[in-house]
C-alpha cells in the first residue's frame, strides 16, 4: 500500500510546499514488528512453477493483512525497514471520542494506558492471525516477533542526499525511549 504516515501528514499540514526539516514529538506506544521467513520462502518458491508470482502474491497478501490489522487498532505505520515495521499507537483522549474506550463501563485509563491497550491488542491479533502463517504452495512459514515500548517519541523528516544525479529523497526517522532495545 502507498501511504503517508499521519505523523508526517500533521507535520506538513495544509502547506502547499514541503519545508524541511519537520521535527515533532508524540507520546504513546511504539510497536516494533519483525516479520521473518521471507528469505526461506523465496528460496522455496524459486523451485516452484511461477515461483516469483507466488512469492509476490504471498508477501503482498501478508503485508495487506498486517496493515489492515494495524490500522483497525488505530496504529500509524511510521517506517518499514527491511522486514521490520515501526508502528505508533498515539496517546490521545480516547475517552472523549469513544464511550468505554477500554471496553469497561467506567473507563478511567490515562491516554497512555489506552494507547498501550491498543498496541497490546493489535500485537495479540497480529500474532493470532499471522504468526506461523502457512503460505501454501511454497511450503514456508512466516513468523512475527513483536516488541512494545511506551514513552515520548521524537521524529524528523529531512532532505536526503541525491546519488548519481537522481533527485534527493526525503528521509523520515524516529527515536526515543520506546525505540531503545528493540
């Protein structure tokens, strides 16, 4: 899927021209979701008829499911780096937007606690549905490892460096205590 993270959308706002750097901070839970098994799956698929097509289909379907589950829990995918997704579950005032935000009739959780509940529930749903996912013809398994941290997260968007005459790309990175020890 093609998307721009909500953190960047808020940083850009309604400006017609992107002015860099964009620097910001958000509070909440950050999930680091590592999807593994792709290398083994690619090796198995290469010996199959239409193996490249099957591999593309499996990976596309897998990440579509991952993205759909994350967005259902209001997670914001900040980065996809290799086989790892960095997802922010922002602390917001869910109690104002949702009656019984945590599911109890008298929710007294803080916004950070509610963000952690969403991150944990999303992680459990991903694990339940997609961990050890059988990918069919290529007889491989895709697995997930998920870590969750809470705290303040800083982000920055800067102009990248152009290589060999290409136009420079913008780079987005995140850092903060929730990211340490991934």
